[in-house]
């Protein structure tokens, strides 16, 4: 029983994901006479890996001294460009995947709107292109799609570390370092949207609420939307422990460090969502639904759906009390798996286009909700 509960806790807070595919490590675009760095293991729990081409510039190697900067690039296809960022906020070199629009170039006289897609726990920056058809969906969309690394258990937060502060400072990495580097060197504009699944759903909602006006749309698919409801702090801390992290390193103790927890709780930060287009979705039962293959086994991770729905309902009530319009799609049966996250991303895609000022924008295309669960502000 205890082992099963741990599996539930881990999956709910972190997201059930397949073992991440290791990215091609060839990042040999940095001069060979640049200083080398010793390989270490970071707080993400992932060992640093060297590049066979240079042995120096590869994901999770220690960051170089100085400010955040792009140290290398890999062009994987006409539209897919990976950039490697040396990040003082994390103390590592971290990859960010870009999907580029037609006509894009670094020297273009214009900028493009930006869609950030955040991955779930125990996964990495390749998940959206590996598990969805986002590349095909955005082929004719005039926007830059950004998929940054966020660690297996980073939780899109600047860690408290028992009062010492970061690293890792994941929020700073995403909302400042990556954002500014893309604006300065990759023609990213100021019109932005953000969406994510599971751990990334939490990150998307928290970022939008903590940085009012930074994102015009936020989409959250099967994530924890309120971190301090009864039972949720214990769940989050147990999930961190399962990833071999200090449970108090993330936000500290839920009671003694309540200000830190409040500063990372979408429910407490809800007033910051005013003026943002909002889409929240989750299953409610953990049972197999219409997108699960016949005969597929049930997994305790699917209990992440009713837990997500529990927190989503709380955030929805708070938003309604504040008069903040939003769409909440709680769709009943469905597992904590990619088929449902793909569907919910597609359902909310017209809202994303509208927020970015692009053709095809409109309301969410939701046709499968249970009426007694759906709340639209």
C-alpha cells in the first residue's frame, strides 16, 4: 500500500512520462580554445553528459562564468533549432528547443509572437516534439514556439534551499534569461502565450500569475493549480523526495515558510491573472476514457487527474470571485497521459492564436465536456 501511494504521489505532482529520449549531444559550435568545465551532477539528479564533438558544451555541463548566453546551436531541421544556454541561474548549460516560423532569420527586420510550451515532470525539453504533432500544427503559424528544459523535478521555481536561495532558479531561467536571450538574438517579440502539462501546467499558471502581463494566454492541462489545499503540500514534498531531492528545498516548510508557499501558489496569485486568456483542463475520475487504447493497463499515476481537478475547481472558484473570465474543462473519464494533453492543447489552440494576434483565433473548441463539471467565466 505504501509503495502504491508513493507511486501516486510521484505521478500526481511530477506527471507520468516515458523515459526521456536522450538528445543528440553534438553541440560543437563553440571554439575549442574556450575553457573546459568539470562534469558534475546537478540538483536535477541528471548526470552531466559530455559532447563527443567537443567534450565541453553539452546539456547539463556546468555553466561558464559570467552572464547567461547562448554558447551553441544545433539545427535539426528547417524549422527545429536547439540552442544551448549557459545559465548562471541554474549553474548548468541547458537546452531550449525552438520551432521557427516561415521566413524567420536572426537578421529579420521584424519580430514574431512567442508560444512557450512547458514539459512535465520526469521528462525534458524534447517531449512536446516527441509526443505531439506541434511541429505540423504550427507549420503555417507565424510564431516562434519555445520548449525550454526545466529539470525532472524543477517545479518551475526559484528554490528556497532552506533560506539560502538558488540555484536552481528555474523561474529566473525561463522568465528572464531565456526570454531576454530570445528577444535579443532570435527575434522573439513581446506578445507571448504559455501552456504546459502536469508539472508544466503548474509552471504555466504560476508564471502567468506571478508576472502579470507577460503572457496573454495560459493553458494548463492536468496540473496542480493550488499548492496549499489539504493534502497537497505533503503530496508535493513526497514527490520531491522520490526524485532524491530535499523535500524542504523547493519552498521550505509549508507552515514556517508560508510566505514562500504563497509566492508560488497559483491560487494565492490569482489576481495577477486578470486580463489573461485562461484555459484549464483535467480529467476527474482517473478511469480510462475515449482516448485510452482498449485493454490498456490502469496505473496509479492516473489518480493525478482527480487531484488536478480538485485544485482546478478551487482556482476556478477564486477566479470567478475575482471576476476573471476563464474556461475550465473537467472532462470526466481520462487518464494522466499524452493523448488527453494533446487533445486539450488542440482544443485551446484557437485561444492561443487569438492571444497572439494570429489568424484562426477564437474560442476553445470544447465539445466533450461533462456539463456539470465545466465552468466558463
